[in-house]
C-alpha cells in the first residue's frame, strides 16, 4: 500500500460513520484505525506499538517570533479549528531561515497555506479551511502531530 492510498484511507475513515477499521494484508502488514480512543495502535509484521494519544489532552499553546509560548484571549465558542490531516512533524515555516506562514493575529483566507506537516519524508502543505483571524497556534514548530490534532484556532473575522 503506497502513501497516497494510506492517506486516502485515513481521510475516508475520518468522514465515515464507523469508529473502528482493521485491515490485514497477505504480506503481513496490518492497519488498525479507531476513532474516539486514547490510544493509536500501529502494527507491521508482528511488531505492535501502542502510542498514547494526546488528541483530547494536548495543552494548547502558541508560538511567537521568539518561540515563547503565548496565548491570545478569545472566546472558544466562536472559533473554528484547523486539524492535522495526518500523523507527522509540524513546521510553521517553509524553511528554517524563513518567516512563519502565519502568526497569532494574522488574517487568513480559505486555501492559504498555514503550515507544513512532514509525513514519510514528504512535505505536505496544510491550507486553512476558513477565513478569519489566527487566535491560537496549538503546537510548536518541530512537534510531532497526530491525525485530527488541533493545529490552529481561527476566529471568524465577522465576530
């Protein structure tokens, strides 16, 4: 199974009305996905690893220019969340010597690149799904993120 097929499977699982999926291939590879659990189970060729999930317990932080943790005070009820579409490493900049894609307080448009998630040595540009103001960056540059993990909180700019 190649990367694009796995990515499609993860996306389909996210929108499906099922909570659990398990696939075992003849060559010994096994894929298990479960929604709404606190553990992610990964297994290939008889090696199984249980990774505690932090989706529901992740502390929410933001990073400013000096990499200090900050948070803008706003009501969470009127916020929309940009979530990670995959497991990987979060990068807030296109390159180490470049500026961040977005910062707290920036106005973003739907389709604007807000970060990169590196997965399987591929750099995946993550685009904003909403128009609005970035009120919180939930992870730090270089952090490992999980599927469905909040990356950004966007406040509707009309509020």
